[in-house]
């Protein structure tokens, strides 16, 4: 059962990410680790990428991935961001 839509909070929290790239260079995030408030690392498997987009904010290009996963028995949506200039991943919205 999909959890009711709620507004996602903007975080821009740095994360460790494993992503896959096909022969054309198309990135797909597979899983990532995020640090909780208790300084615990949890790993989240990306079940589905719902949307991909490229954005430019303050002159910085980034790829945004709207994703879905089951977390604590609830379906959650979140957004991952890959900053092209620094090659860093962020959990941008939760």
C-alpha cells in the first residue's frame, strides 16, 4: 500500500551511493547510505526511479532522480541529486 503523499522536505544531505551506468552513460542509482539523527548508517535499496531530470541552479548542473522504495514497511518517495561539477550525491528531498 502506498503511503499518502506528503510534502517532501528539502535536505541536500551528502550520501554514499552505488549507481549503475549503461553504455550510453545513463546513470541509475541502485542503493545509498544515509546517516540518521542517532549517527546510525542505514542502507536504502532504490526499488524504482520514477522520473529523471537535469536542473541548473545557481550555475550548477545536477541530475535529479525521483525514486520510490519500501522503508519500514511503508512505500516512500524521495529525490536523489547528483551534482555534475563535484560528482557528489545528495539526498535532496525526503
